[in-house]
C-alpha cells in the first residue's frame, strides 16, 4: 500500500511534490484552488506540464490526488449555487487532468433535508455534465460522516448515485469511491474488529464494488463511533486507535489502494511522524491478516 498525505501546493502546484518528499509521502493530495472560494486558480499549460514532470522525476511520489473545493454542492436547492458548483467542479477536474492526477475527491454536498430521492437525478446529471465536459480524470466520491443532509453517509446512497448515473447514460466507469476512515467511524461503521472489517468489505463488494475504491483517507477520529461529526485526529490519538486503523489498512483487498493522511498534525497538517504512525499501523494490520484464519481474503474482486 502506498501511504501519503494532503500537502500544501501554493502558487506553484509542483511545490507539492517537494512538500510530500519532505515528510516521506509516496502519494500526495492537493487543492487546485482555495478550498473555500469559488474563483478558480489559473495555471498556464507549462505549469501543468511542470507538475507532471516533477512527479515523474520524483523518486518517492508515485501519484497525486486532488480534492474538490468544499463549496461544491451538487445536492442543494439553489439553482445559482448548483450552477456554480458544476462550473467549479469542471475547473477542478480540468486542472487535475492537466497534472495527470489519479482522481478528484468530491463531497457530493447536502440535500438539506429534502432526502436523496428528491435530489438524485440532479446529482447524477451534474456528474454526467462534468465528466462529459472534461476528459482524462476520474471523480472519487467520498463517503460522508452523516451530519445534516449530507449525501453519501451510507453505501446504499453511494450505490444509488452510481446506478442513477449509469441509468441516465453517464460515464459511471469514471466514478470511483474515496473511503474516509473517520467518516466511516462517525457514520456508525465499526471496522476495528475482524468481524466488522469483514462486514465492511462485504458491503463494499455488494454495493459499489471493491474495484471502485480509488483511495483511502486515513484519519483517526476525535468523536465516538456513530457521532455523525467530521472531526479528524492524528493516528493513534482518537477513538478508532492504531489497532482499529490496522484492521482497515492491512486487509488483503485494500493493499493496492493508496492511503492519504488528512490529519491535523501539530496544526498545519500531516508530518513525517504522522506517516510513520500510519506505517506502523499498516505493518501491524498486514501481520494480523497474514496470520488470521478469519477469512479476510475470501472476497474476490469483481
């Protein structure tokens, strides 16, 4: 498994490569613009090429993921904000494609109490429009922690979105899943035991397909199981704990899925010691599942 982190990129996108190398990351995740502003950052073609060249030349960084702007909400009821969300996502996806990103991680947004059924076509059509407009990069829908009317709090909801995109003739093969460990925990999924982990993998296989997993967001949790709040903690400092995260990281069917830290560190994001803690959890998980007779590898890739 490749381990990495969300890193700052700054005006020159390619600086993210150096920042990732400084902390020992094998993959990085970046914002292509301010995460809390609509205005897209403008990059000349040579800046995008420079990023691709910098990653290719790196002895450590093997992939880049981008995170869509937090303001994007494909499930809302305001037509103007919905249009701005689509335009913003197109911009994010275009830059990601330009730098050769492995995918753009996306929060679908909130239906604000209307229910997913009322917003399902709207979400699917927005995804179809963006993917038809911008080629060369996948969208990775992130599972939600379950606060308010956020979409993606369960695999039932993720499955419904994927099926609706397919039913409406969209490029559903360009949509994958980003699995966030803290969001899973906060939404009530206890993967910290062999039985819980087996149940999780069974549900992923049946609902969305294990092959759709594009990356993991690796975070401990400041809140309890089922608290429905998005609050990240450093590895081993939260309610999941290193052992619980080891169950996730070491599972045989997740070994080829890159993991990206989004932990607070000392306040400025992931550090080298946070990646070291993640590596320790990974080693413990690999060792557990290698010796387990629980049947962690019984599921087959679709």
